[in-house]
C-alpha cells in the first residue's frame, strides 16, 4: 500500500500540469453543485412560488421569451453564478493551484474573469431554457439544469488557463522546487 502512495505522489509530481487539470475539474464540482442547488432553489422560489415571470430585459440580458422565465430566471441565474464564482475562487486558489498570490493580487483579476463568465452565463440561459422548453417540451427545472451544464462547460474551457497562468500562478515555493 505504501508503494502505491509513493508512486501516486511521484506521478502527481511528474505530471503536475495534468494533475492540476484533474483537480481543477474535480474540485470545480463544488462550485457546480453550488450553482445547481442555487438554480433549483431559485427556480422554486422566484419562478414557481413568487411567480416573477414578467419579461425582463436590461442591456444585453434578454429574458423576454416565455421559456426564459423573465425576471425570476434572471435573478435565479445571477444568484447561482455569483455564489458559484465566490466558492470557485477559494477552491481553485487554495486547493488546486496552491497559489501564494495575495488576495489583493488575485481577487481583482478573478473578478474580471468572473464578470465575463457571469455575463455569458446570464445571457445564455434565457435562450437555452427557452429552446429546451419550446423545442423539446422540457420543464423549467430540467431546462435550467441543462443551461447550467452548458455554462459550466464554457467556464472550464475559458477559466483553467487564465487561472493557472495569470490569476493564480504557482507559488514561489513551488517554482523553487522545480
């Protein structure tokens, strides 16, 4: 058993970039779970219970089609995305990249990335949920989940390289070990 642990430790050290990508994807599920739970709770509360389905449009955000769920859909995805990004910042910085960048250095850069991700993730769901409901006849909960899955995949593709090389570069201790 001890040999397996040593070889695993050796493997992770020899394949540090791949290991970071694996950890990034696995631990991103913490923020993904946060996003899904907030989407489900928000759909129940803002759409099903409060009925905040009046069409909503502001700047680039268009929640006016019937399947987008209007203001309730916008609020749901806004809350889900913001909370998921806050969780993701700390998970990635401390557990994945083990960066020693200061909060003051990393947070503003992450905020730029998060705003881009949140804006994209607020634009797409209205169209995705409408497509799922109108074209496939799916319900609000499943349509919201599909929108969240698509948002998550896009976020991974964009955020991993930016986090690794710009926002949370390796700590000086890790650089010295190489």
